[in-house]
């Protein structure tokens, strides 16, 4: 499975009804350095009913945003 497909798979799992599946998807997106998931994580942080999921999305968003800034800086 290509990296893009793996990221898309885990982004899709962010909409699962089970908290544990959403938490696992968040962890996988961080492991994949999936900066393309930032907007999905932000949406999850703003709207999810689970405090644990919102916290995980916030932490993952911070990590991935920092990675994106680093990548952007290295491209200059």
C-alpha cells in the first residue's frame, strides 16, 4: 500500500464512531508524518465529543505543524 493510501485510510478512520479507533488513527498519522492531515485533525479537535480524542488531535496537530514548518524552512 502506498504512503498516500495509508494516510487516506487513517484520515477516514478519524470519522469512526469508536473513540479507540479515532485515537489509533491519530497515532498512525503522527507515525506517518502525515502533515496533510492537519486540517482533518483540527476539525476533530474542534468538534469531537470525546475529550481524549480532542486532546490527542491537538497534540498530534502540534507535532505535525512543527514538522511542516521545519520542512518549509528546509525548502527555502
